[in-house]
C-alpha cells in the first residue's frame, strides 16, 4: 500500500467580508460572531464535503440560501453519492486541500479517520465539548471511541443504541396456533412450520420461515452470546474472543444449517443482496425478519399490507443465554462522524461560526415542538407549506423535500438531532401504518427495560485488526456459509476457530485484551 503524503494543508480559507446585514422576512435570530465596524457579522466562506444515500440535493437549493442568510456565511458544500465517496475522499485528502468540514462513515473510524488524525489533519476538539449543548450530552463511551492517541478529533453523529431485533408474522403464528419463541429451538420449529404448514392459508406451498441474504445477514442474534460482533465469550486463557468464533455463533450456524435442509431459509441467501432480502419478507414469502425503531421502511410495509391486509407482527425479547444473562448488545451510539480541518485553529472566529452552524443541525426537538409554532424547527424543516405539512399533528416532508433542497436540514453535514436519551425519541410517531406503528411501539417499550451489553473493545485500537480483521472476518463468514449449505460440517467448528487464530486472529485477540480494563461480561450489562 503506497504511503500518502501528509494531508496538512497550508492553504488558508478565503475570508469574505460582508458590509451589510441581509434583510429577512422571517423573524430568525442572526448568527453570532465578531461584528464589523457597522455592526453586521462578518461573512465567512465555509467549505464542506459529505456523502448522501440516493441523489444529492442541488447546489443552489432554497435550503442552502436560508443557511447562508441565517448564519452569514457562504456555504460551499459538496455532496457525493455514498457509492463514490471512497474515491472522492481519497482524492481530496491526497491533494492536501481539506475542506473545513468533512463527513466520515462509521466504517472509517479505525482506518482513514485514525490515519489522518495521527498525521495532524484534523482539529482536536477536547477543549470545545463543554461549550455546546449537543456535545455535552454525548456519552463518554462514545467520545472515547473517537480518541486517537488520547485526543478527540471527530464529532459523532447521533444513532440510538438500539440494534435490530427479530420480528415474526404474528398472524401466521396465530393461524398455526404457535406461541412466540423464547429460545432458538422454538424459533427453529416456527420457521419450519411457516414452511410446511401454509400459514397464510392460501392452499399453496409459497411461504417459508427465515429471510436471510449475503454474509448471513440478518444474523438473528438474541443477545451478545450469539452476536458475531460482540466480544462476550472468553477462551481458556480468560481473554475475550470475537463472537464470530464463539459458541453462540456455532449454535446459530447449526440452527441455520438445519433450516436450510428443511427449505425454511432463503434458498439463494449466499448471493442475495440486502434490497432483495427485504423483498423476501415484504413480499409475503418469509415470516421471520428483523425490525428496529429507527429506519423502518413505510413503503415496504405498505407493499406487504397490500398483499396481506391483515398482517400483524411481534418482536422477540432477548433470549436467556447459557450464562444466565438476558439482554442485547448496545449499539456503538453513533453513525458516522464529522471532522474539522486543523487549519481552523488559526481562525477562531470562523471556527466559532462553524460550531454554531453544526450545533444547530444537531438540535433535538421533542414531538410537541415539531410544528410551525417552534420557529427553529419550522426554519430547519423548510417552513410549513413548503418543506413540510402537518398531518394529524405530525410533520410530513414534501415529496421533493430532498431532491429540490427545500429545507436547511438537507444541507447540514450532521442533521441527526442528538437526544439526551434514546427514550426521548418517539420513533413510532414517525410512521403512518398502524401495524408498523404498533410494532415499533412494542420494540421501544422493550428497550426501556432491556439491559444493554457494552462491547469491551469499543474505543480500543488493534493494529492487527486494522491490517487483517476485515479479511479474516470475510474468511470465517465464507466458511460458515459453507456450513449452513452443508458443504462443510458444523463439526469442523473447532478447526475453523484455529484457522482464524492462525491467520492473524491470535494477534487481534492479544492486542485488544491488553487494553480491556473490565473483563467481567456480566458487569458490562447496563
């Protein structure tokens, strides 16, 4: 791998001075900053680079103009489709001309982000956290994940600690007189029944149990004991090992191998992409899939309800594992990061303006404040009647909300409001169809009382993992795919574990465990 030249840039950002305040029809408070002699805030050019899933908004949309007026800036943000972002960001950093703000994916944490932070490309943020409300409420364990050589160089984007949970067609359970599963044997029997007993009662053999796709996704873990990404189990030396080679993973792989023999799992799962895996469930073929409070597809659910209007759903609670524990692995608590260029240390007033801009994008609104009566929310959402409408007391974005750039929220590098607690967010209220609303409500209620396991390697470094981890995981995954399909016996499990260790896994285990302070799995449930 070729060494990249230092990303430190010597190019100073252009400072453009505005001589008069912009006239505003709406009563929006002006941005603060160092005023000029006439009392008008200085106007700064702020550059940014970020990715978007789907088509990026236009470079001159109304929302962007609203941002420039409110914050007295010339905001030049470049959006790149997520599929082309790797190439774009590599070229940008190789050039040495780093934008003021850059969005990173969470997968960049232990490679690009860490690498460039060590080279001095980013501004250290430790001294600024106490000054901004949305930064002060970020949990310490999330900030710790951002540390490189002890310093914080990235602002995490909000994501709830919720993980996906197993979801089952309740109407199919009821039709066959089955109860909600509480362990993997019961789950397996439900999947087989969905395959062989005509749960939709149409007289055809056109249903099956568990929808699954490429890379054994979803993995249907019912707690950290079975989670392939959780470091929960220990080896004979008392060191944590990755879940993908743990005894819980063996249990689920064996279950999936049994289901594959019965035709109760997606036949071509090994090559099925994620979109098509979703279709297996939402087309009414499979009866077992996953759900989560945030990010469910209303359109997919509407499509299923057209096929099966009486469909109902139930989520599974965590299973009690062999150690007597019950809970789920906590999410990492963030989804992507935002870094600021190191050159901003020499431009304190511009930096202050950037923090004000960024802080506004992260502002949290309770449900009662999501309407035109709240001036900040109304502005952020593009104004009622233009960017959104109120329907049954809930704001609904205009169809061309993103494509036409109608709202300022579209243009923030970080537009995920940071809630002080995950339970402050009512995700159920964001959906329209009752079966989906009921499902999400149930999952949210479950999480209020569910213990979450803090993965002990979060925030820790392992050079071996950076160098070999992804390749090793892919190797193990491929071998497990063979086991499920019957091309390698599950009885080879211990051999597979040894293969992982011999190919570099032993170094990964050693490096992580050297820095894990709390080695009591039970104590890591909160």
